[in-house]
């Protein structure tokens, strides 16, 4: 029959009566343990209430002993005396004689002496019986080395294939964009400066607005606005951009666009009169301002599209 291994505990507890106001009591349980078994250490301090211990944590390591758990408790004594108990669960993981170091338990008051617990030794035995290990009845096998497994490369191959497919798709999209981007680009909407009304109607409305506001603005701004209305109207009427052109540049562009020569003969002098006010600082009279607006009215009326009578269209359709 196998016998449980044991531990011989020899307690060298030379407990100090280090203070005149208290005493220390130490107990260790159990008396028989194997390596790794928990030990319970209990240190009780009896003293006056006015001089308690500091009650600090002493772990996690006390010499070869590992402190698994520890706590302080307090109990009432006679009259004004108290009992403070430090209890801990210890474990040691080495065989042979192990020395528990002494403890010094400080008082909470800095000028008061503390309490000292001398160390003790423990003979820790193996989990196997000495007779069994010495006779060779138990053969302790060597530990196996770490097992080796072949690496699983399937996820790596799948990730590599996905990456290759994504690169191929990206390359195809880049090539398609380079080849067909200009054909697939959205056609910009044609700008309509006249808000879907006929150019000449827009021009008449702008001239009326200019006349209504002429008293609130300067002469320069009046003539500048008048030239802008005429250029904007003629540009929309003949599909030409005239706003950034000078007076000398306007005539050949309008000639190429098909503007009647009789209208050109009136347009160039009118723009020249506007330039004289703007650049030569000419100060026109009120009559001249009224007269130049009437000239613009005449140009717009002369160049607007000719509308055929409705009865002519009806007769042509009946025929």
C-alpha cells in the first residue's frame, strides 16, 4: 500500500515580545503537505486599540513561499484591547528544506515599535514516496518534446488569389477609364443666360430695369451696364461670346456670325460711346443717356428674329 508523502514542519518561532503593550501568536496548518499544497499561516497580534498594526499587504512572495491569498481581520478583546489577525494561504514549489523568512509587522504610528516574527523551516517532500523512488518501482518517463504540425497554407493561398483578382480588376478598370473616359464623360448642360425666354425679350426687360435704376447709380456704371446688356444680347442672338471682347474685336466676330451690315453700322459707334464715358471720363447729359438707350432698343428690335404672321402659316398649310 502506498503512503502519502508528508512534510515535517519544524517551527522556529522565537516570538519577540518586542513591545510591552502586546503579544504575537503564530500558527501553521496543516502539519503534513506535499509540494504545491496550500499552507495556512495565521499571525495574531494582541495590543491596545490606540496602537494597531499598519495592516499592509506582505505578498506576493515571501522567500520561496508564494502568497496566494492574504487578509487582515480585527477582533475585540478585553476592555480597550484588540486582536489583529493576518492570515495567508501559502504554497511552495520546491522540495527539500525551505526557510520561511521572518516578518516585521509595522505599527500604524511611526514612533511606535512594531512586532517581529522569526522565520521557520519546512521540509517539503515530493509527491512520490521515498521508498518507491529509491526501489525503482516507479519509472518516471521523460517529457515528450513539443509536437510539430504541418502549417496550413490554404488561407494564405486563398488570400493571395483574392489579391491577384482584385489587382486584375483594378488594372482593367484603369485601362477602361483611360480608353473610354472622354466618350463616357457627361455632356455639360448648355448655359442659358436668358432663363428660357427669347434674347430680345430678355434685352427689353433689362433695359427697362436699367432705366428704373438709373437715378441710383453713377454714370459710369450706367453706361457699363448698357454695354454689357447689348453684348450679352448679341452673343446669345448670334451664338458668340462677346463679353470679354473689346469694341474693335466685336465687329469681325459679329460679321462672321451673320449680323446684318446695317446693324453693325449702329453697334460699333454705340459701344464706342460707352467706352468714351468709361475710359475718357466723358460726362453725358440726361438727354444723351435717354438717346443711347433708345439706340440700343433700335438695335435689338432690328436684329431680333422675324416672326411670320399666323395666317400666312395657315394658308401655307392649307395649300
